[in-house]
């Protein structure tokens, strides 16, 4: 099981209100207690923080707000000592506009690094070269004119994040060196930011107004993601794979909504493991959840292993999108599917989006509410900081926190812990195959997981009414878990009826 830490918001060791590496190291035992196998750290590199670390000025340096390289080494060592692996974010598509590479590139059309970024002459009338838009709603065109040299540069995100030119072998080699640098420091893998964007259409043709695969998975119903992924991207990702070797986990952010095009990023096991975005834009209904999984299963290449996540730092919080009852049900789904589960920090507590008043807003794309400080305890700084937190801590932190939930047998945290323990000791849940039951009752989503002679039935009722999973005389086995903390476990009830928004895990003896 994987766990995402957003370093600014996990734990602040020095009281400046911003989380840091030492803070994370000091809280690793929470991850061990939860049953995490590997932790993914969002960027902690040198950055002007326009996009909070996804705008980098030195990929091999730690921003002072987060600590030092020695703190990374200490974190990696402490994680490894606890049996946790560490994945770091790599941001290959763009740099900060204050990166020395870009400073040199923009200095003149003849600069030796001109070709490290994507430059183009103005379009007719002096406007942008084409109609490409930034992925950020507020950022408008994906092109900004550089007055000094009279050309536009491409930026898929803010104008402070110019896109690198991956057609240039020197750029590819420079990013390969970044990967080698972190591998040599002992990290176990990478989350590859915006991996589908590395190669651009060389003709710079206008994008069609709207086609299905341009729709972003990140924004429900959204059409902001104006990039058509290019066939050449697979070749550069195969090169990346060759640099890191077959055993390094490469989790790719692949913002491609078309499932078949998305699945192509597995390559033949020689590219990445694309993070599965299918849940991010769907409602928490039985049909939507089932179709997300079944679509994924249908497009996976042979041997392709899914990595499912229900939340991340770009989305509204799971408990806000789904409500608290369905967040419990979603936890059961995530931790019993065929595939590796990835949990966003705080989702195991049921943290919700925190309203951020406009004067306190920090993010250029409105994502602050899902990035607020981790809620450790009921103290004024929520155990996150002794200072003034960089984003607000909500009043609900008094009860929605690690300490309180650890002590409450019925809490969401203890549901996560129970599910992860169950998964760890069940071959069927860990590695078994997945067979959905026919959707005879539209309110139910049920599936078998089976490995050897262990057969596990998972049933979810994402409706507001009770549902019969197994009529009288048909259910035998042991009820291993329910989202209802008051339901007695042990012999499976006959008939097996689920309450509204209940999910169960049953080990069958047939
Ligand atoms: C995707 C990251 O998850 C997001 O936070 C970031 O703003 C963009 N890529 C740009 O790096």
C-alpha cells in the first residue's frame, strides 16, 4: 500500500508553519502503524513556490523551507529502517522560469540552451503560435511572449513553468541525471509528473475544439487539459525506464482520459505504472465505481498491475466529494481491489476540504482546500505546527485527528487499519484475481477475489437503502469486516443484507 505525503502539510518540525522533511521523519511511525509499504513525497526541491514545488530551480537541491539534503538522507534511512520505501516526485515536463537553464535559454535566440525549451514565432497578427491552453483554468493560453527575443515559450501550466523540449537529447540526458542522482541517494522510485505531456505535436497544430481524450480526468466534466499525447512520448518513457532499471517503481501521472490511450503507458512493462485516474472524476455511486474498475480491468495490458487512488493534492478531498459514509465504503473498495492502493495523507482520517478565504488563498489553481495541514491531535496547531499554519486548520480537527481516531474503535482510521491488516494477511486480497458479480441489483457492487482456495467476497451498497447480497440459504462463510463498527463479525449472517452505505468483506467457505 502506498501513501502520499504533501511535505508542506504533513508535519512542521521548526515552527515556521510549513511542513518539512524532519517533520515527516518524526511522523513515520504513523505510516508504519497504518501498514504503509511505500511513501511518495510530493516535491521538496528548490523552488520559488509558484506551484508549490512543481516549479523547480534545481532538481537536485532541497528548498530551505523543507530542510537539506542531509534531511533527505535521514528520512530515507529512517524509512528504510522501518521497512518503508520512498518514492520522490520527478517533474520532467517543465522547470521554473527561474531555473538557470531557462535563464540561459531566454537570453538570446542563439543561446546554447535555446533549444532546451519550446520556443515558437508569433502566430498571424502577433498572437500565440496556436490555440493551446494552459492546464490551469486561470492561466489562459499555454504560450507567453518573451519580449527580449520576440518569440513565445510554451508552458503547460503557469507562465512561471516553461516546458522543456524533450526532443532535445541533452534535455533527456539532463533529466536522466536527475533520476540517477536520487537513485544514488537511496530512493526507491519516482512519481513522474505530467508524464503524458513530455512530447508535443512537432507541427504545433491547433487543437480541435473538444474531443473526448482532451477532457481532463482531474476536473469533473472539465475540458481544461488541452494536450494531445503524442506517440513519441512512449519512446522517451522507455528511455527513462532503461535509466532506472526494471525494479524501480515509476508511477506515472497520465492525464489522458481515454482508457486505451491511458493504458498504453504501461508499454510492455517497459514504461511506467500509470496512476489510475478513473475514480477522480466519478461520483461515489455503485455504478460509477463498478464501471471505473471494470473499464480499468478491460484495458490493462497482460501483466499490467493497477495502482488505484481516491485522492491527491489536485482534487477535492474524498470525504468532501463522497460524504463521510461513502468515504468508508470507498476505503473498503480501495483496499480490496486487485491492484496497489494509494492513500492521500489525511484521507485515512476523513479530512474534508477546508474553506480557505480569498485573502489566504495560495495556489494558482484553487487547490488549497485539499492541502491543509495533517490533523494529528486536538491541540491548536493540530499537532502539525507550534506556529501559524500556512493554510487553515478547521475546527473539525478537534475530533478528526490521529490521536482521537486511534482511540475510537469505530473511526475511519481504525477501519483503514483493519482493512490494511486484512489485506496483508490475505493472499486473495493481495494478489488474487478479480471477478465482478453480474450487476443484477443496480444498487450493489460485489466482486470475488480469489487466490488458491481462498475466496473473498466484497460487497458494497452505495445507496441510501438496504440491499440483499445473498438470499436465505446461500451465504456461508465468515464475515471478516464491515463498515458498520457495530455489526458482529464471525459467522456470516444468512441472509446477508447490507444496510444503507454499508460494505462488507466475507471469506467464503465454498
Ligand atoms: C501535476 C501535479 O500533480 C500538480 O500539482 C502540478 O500543479 C502540475 N502537475 C504541474 O506540475
